[in-house]
C-alpha cells in the first residue's frame, strides 16, 4: 500500500505547507534524505493552543499536546513531500526530534511526542520506526506547546 493510499484510508489530507517564519526552508533534500525544519502544530496557519504543557489550571494538557505533536508530524510529512515532489517518494522515517514547552516539573515529554511517532508508524508501517529524542524546553516559537522535526528517507 502506498503512502497516499494509507493517508486516504486514515481519512487524512496533507495540509498546505506553512510559509517559513524566518530565513529557512520547510524541508531540505540531501542525498537520499529529507530534513524538515521544526514544524509547529499549525492548522490553517494558526496554532490550536499556546502555552506550557503540564498538569494543572491554565496549562496545556499532555493529551492535547500529544494531538498537537501528531499535527506537527503531519506538517512535516507535507513539507518533505513538497520537497521531493510526492508523498509516495518518501520511503521511511530515520529520526524524529520533538520539543515540548513544559513546566519544570513535567517529565512526560516522551508520551507527548508519541503522538508524532504513532502517526508516522500508521502511515509508513515498519519503515516508520525511527530513532527519536523528546526534549523539554522553556519556550517555543509563537508560544507553541510542541515542535517536531523529522528526517525522512526517499527514493
């Protein structure tokens, strides 16, 4: 089954690639790899939530942040597909780096970034298994709760 077939079966449409907010490109091809810039969970150009991840009043719930990480991964797929011309040219996932803007006492960053990893597994199957880092940080661009970058292989 192709990547586009899996996306269709999951009822997922790739989003429009976000315009960079700085002096960079959304994805860069090098050899047989595609490196994405850090992707925020933008939906139609807007963040669904802002702030720090943690448990408590006025914080982004970890379960919500996990869904935002999923959106980040979807935006990364869109950026990589645009860089190589077609989502079906992406052959696998090599590495995921996820950043979670979180309060100091929160240590559930891996669970949040599982949202991205799980989506990549749903779409790429065994070729979606990847190395990963999940890092807690004090703040992210636009006060986003999560940011994800992905390295894909392609043919």
